[in-house]
C-alpha cells in the first residue's frame, strides 16, 4: 500500500533528508516570501494554531514559528517526527496521516502542506482536501506546494543514497486548484517556481469558504 511504502521510505531517509534541508531556506528567497505571506495572512486574521501537514524534519514548521505563527507539525513517518523533535526541541510534532487527519473540525487557523501531496494518488486527493477543509476554521488560509508536470515517477533511491519505494506525482496547477475548489476553497494566488528547470514547482494560496 502506498501509505506504508511512503512511511517506511521516509523513515529510512529521515536523517539524511534533515541534513539536506537544514539550511535550505537561506538560499530560497521565493519560498521565504511565500511563507512570510502565509504568516502575515494568519496573523492578520487573529492568529491561532497552524498545522504543517507532511512536515518532514520540521524546517518549515520552525520557520513559521520564527515568523510568529503558532505552528505544529504532522508527518506520516515516525522517523521524520523523531528527527523533527530533535532538530527543533520545544515545537509540537506528531505522527499522523493527511488521509485521516486527527484534528477537530475548525481547530486550526491555517494549514500548510509543502511537497507532501505529491505522494498521494489522484483518487485519494479529494479525501485529503476534504480533511483540510474540515479542520480549517472559516476563512482560514491554506498553502499547498507541489511538483508541476503531468506524470508519475517511481522513486527507488533517495536522499543519501538510501533505498525508497514511492511514487512521486507531478501535476498541473489547474488540476490541484480544481481539487481545492471542489472541496470548498477559493484560490487566491499561484506562484510558479523554477519554470525553466526540468521539474518546476508551484505553490497555491487558498482560503476556506
């Protein structure tokens, strides 16, 4: 099952992935700008808890907290959660799945999910979007980051040369936007990253109706 493969694969690469991303934000001004805008929106709306779903080693969660946001992290991989807890002591991290998000209805002021939806098969993405909509309070900000394209690649080796067994889905921004609209979100902005590179990225800014 894809969930088991994804969890086991990221358990395997947790340490090397954390090493790779530890200082990554310093060289990515457009990513920092996207996070700054997200934080500004959450705080302007009165603040509150923000879920970083698919948080990996916690670098985005920690960056949001540096911006004044009450962020906590959720990840499918226990190995990633342990790594995040070690890298960022005092920050809340927990194991969980975006396909069965264990958060109360309307309990978060914002939700961010960067490059974690990429492992969810198409037929299960609407389930994830419904959970995102359910746990966000009315008007809550959502930000989704993903690979741009129209293909699925099977990855057998990952960070640090460790074995992995995961599918990586590259999707057109409009496809992801339609999933969000169908779940009850309004798209506010789209940022296309590295359009001249082999694997561009995109970030969608949305708000819960």
